[in-house]
């Protein structure tokens, strides 16, 4: 596995010992082990009334890539799709702003947009990543699926149902749709 270069800050549990006031738990140990073995881990979140999501942990440490999240898709699928894109990154296909990913999900959701996540969302959605990295910075991007007409959340003509099922994480939390803002 590549070692993080000096120009990239990484404060993860693999690079720095835990802060004196914090005792890493079982989840942290599992993430450290997964990142050490595979380069990343994926956390799936389910049972939340707003919806389900999954996100990566370790891409920043291992590859210098932003972490990935996919929101509004059942967690068992979201984890698979996050793993697929993480594998593409591992295989030399880095994320690029404004670029889309294809061949990930199949069907009319086969194209995913990429948008940076506003930092106001981190505490609400990415607790295991915050614990792993111990403190910022660690960038996170949202994999955004289109509506049935191929429009993404940032398109003013996107179907409202698409906005209800996946929040616009590139906007500050206080501008989010109600089910996600209230979680």
C-alpha cells in the first residue's frame, strides 16, 4: 500500500496514535484492519428514517483520493457501488471534478455524478470516518445518481422525487430537504 506523501495531511489511526483522550473501539480496529488489508473499508448505514447510505474510509490515506458516499440507495447496494468506484480508483482511474462515472450501478442509474460534500454534513453522516481520521482534513465526495431523465441534483429541472431521496450534500446542511435536515 502506498504511504501518504508528506504534502497530504493524514491524521488517521494508521498514521498517528489515537488522541490521549480517546480509546479506539471495535469499529475503529476493524476499519484500521480493512484499510491495511484492502486499502479502504465501507460503512453502510441503515434504519434511519431519512434513508440509507454508505461511505468509504481509507481512500484518502491509501490513494490520496477523496472518500466516497452514496445516499438514498439501500445500504446493501450503496456499499457495493462505493466499493466498485473505490476499486476503479485503486486501479488508476482517479476522481475528477465534474466528471461522471459509468458502469457502476446498471439501469438508468448507471451514470453517477461526483460532487464535493459540504463539511456541515460530516458530523451527521460520517461518524466512523471522523473517528478513523481523528480530525480534518479528509475530503468526501457524493456519488449522485440521476433522475429517470438523466438529470442530477444540481439541475433545476431534476425530478423532485430525486431530491427527496438523496440530499444535495454539496450544499450546506441548512439548505437540505427536510427529511435529511431533520435527521
